[in-house]
C-alpha cells in the first residue's frame, strides 16, 4: 500500500474538517455578521425526545464551550495569518521565521527606564521575580504587538477577509436581589467577574482590575458575581459582600478581605472590618434577612447555567477572557 506524505495527510484532515463544518451548518460566516439563524437552528444531534440544535449546544455549553471555541478560533486565525506572513517572507527571499525575527528585532526597544518601572510594578505581586525575567516578558509583549501590526499591514495589502464562524456571546440574567456594579454606565468595556474571596487568583485579579479602573474610570464597567467554592467561610464572606454593597462599602470591604485573605476567619472577621466606616446595626439586620442568600442563589444559578467551574471567571463584553484580553480591549478603546 502506498504511503501518504505529510502534505497529502494535511489535505485529507482539512477536507475532513470542512466536511464536518458543512454538516454542522455553520461554515463560511462573515465575522461581522455573526452566526446566521439557519446555523443556530441546524441540528447537531437527534434523539427520541427532541432535536438538539446548534443554539441548544451553545446555550447549554455556556462558558466552558465558549472557552474551547475561543481557543479553536485563535488557532484558526493564527494559521490564516501565517499564510500572509509566509507569502511576504517569500517575496523577501526568506522563510517565515527569519522574516518575522528581522521585522520584530528592528522594532523592539526596551529602555532602562521602562524596564525598571515594570520591574518595580511586577515585584509587588511577585517578589522573587528577576529583572531578566521582566526584560524577557517585555520583549515577548513587544514581539506579539509588532507581529500583530505586521498582520494588519498584510491583511490590508492582500485584502484578507476571514469567513470563519463567530463565537456566540454569553448572556446573563440580572441579579434582581442585589446587583453589584461599578464604573461608567456608558463604558465600552463591560466586565462580569465571578469570584471567591478565598481564591488566590481572584485576589490577584481584583488588585490588577483596581489599577485599571483607576487609570481608565470612564472605559470600564464591572459587575461582580459571587461563586464561593472554597468552603462555608467563602460563602459567609459573599453574604457579607451583598450587605456591604447595600451600604456602598463593597469595594472597601473587598479590598480589606483580600488584603487579609490568608489570616481571615470567623473569629476575627468583625474585628478586621472595624476599620471600615459602616453601620453595624444595618449590617446585622441585612445578614438576618433573606436578601443575601437569595442574591447568592441567583449568582449560583447563573454559574450553573453558564457551566462555570472555577474562579476567577471573567467575561469581557460577553466573551470569556483574562487580564491580557482586558488590556487588549483597553488599548482598542483608548486609541
């Protein structure tokens, strides 16, 4: 039997993927138009009790499925961009790697001042970091930035039009019992943060987000949702959070809880909160009411609906993301 070479195998894989995409009914969708109704309603499975549509799949899959689609979308776009870079490299008598390295190395510049400034900032959260690690990170960031700039240039030059299917936005129901929201209502960037006060990564994200809110107060609107997954004390802190929000003390409360995250417990909670200027009687009355538990149940209902399993979970304008994604969105809106 004749052996297939690598190119033939690749072609077979690509053809197979195209065939699967066609069967699912969502191939060739313009990114600006969104997924068409015909694709959303197309069947992806049938049973004796119902036909399961692509829309059903997206809704039930929630954030977990969107994360997978997002990673797939990123890889597919990167492959498409590589075609552009490879074509340009050929015209310059280079391979893709050589061309990229030459293009970016001519532009990457890291001054001592910017290096030292970044080093001092990073040291706050990562005391053991070295200046070489920070330098490498800055170089990596600039490499990505200049590669993206190159892709934009080549996309315009070669009239690129991507027709991959779009990722559907995640939609949330409003917490009707206690909405915790801050920032400009007209902000271009809308965040939803599912977090746990005992979660280490939640603490890091909280502090990083706080800095960005200070720098761009009119660009970001954030909604906090509670997902206490680290025990009963986490739940207790969440209940306090809803009640502190009623007194407009949520951010101050959150700062304090995260600051003393490692040592905070049932015994020292009220003592720790004594530095906050809040009404103790109103707090106790609120905690005894049904509101905080009903608000938490509503947040947990959204967690279940969206298939969220970890914290922090960040949604940026309806799409699951992280701190780097947030920074990219900020760059877009401040240009």
